[in-house]
């Protein structure tokens, strides 16, 4: 999984900390201090989720009380989206192009997989 920079992000966690990967996130200015981030799965990870239906979560608590977490595959469960239908279609098409261009995707189908499918 890799951190995904989504439209609503307004902060980058770990920005000036080379020991950590940068994590784009949306920080809600509220009393709860809600922080939302997104990861993009590789093609092989997507297959794993398809066949097992499982996503694992690990949290470092540093032996402090556990903070509530919420996982979803739907952004609207966490951020009410203002993206219209046409924008969603463009995002879907871009995502499909990325999948086809992904070398891991081609490797899994061998050299016979066409590289010019959606262009």
C-alpha cells in the first residue's frame, strides 16, 4: 500500500522527518481532532482483498489508551465529497489507466498483455 494524495488533503504528516514516509491527510478542525488519510492498494493487494475480504490495521499506542479508528473503502463514509458525477468518472478512468500502466499488472499477465488498451 502506498499513501494516496486525495483532493481534500490539507496537511502532510512526516513532511520534514526523513525517517518517516510522507502521509497526505485531511485534518478536520473540530474538537475531536479527526485525521483522515488514504492508501492505494497495488494490483496484487487488490486481488488479496478480493479473495480474502480482509484488511489488517496496526496501531502504535505507546502503551497509552487506544484511540478509536475507523476503516472504510468509501471516502464518503469519512469525508462528505463535493465531487460531481462527471469528476468521479474521470477519476475512475484515470485509475483504470494507472492499473494498466502498472508494471506489476503486466507482469502478472505476461508479455502478451497489451500496453495500449485505453489510450
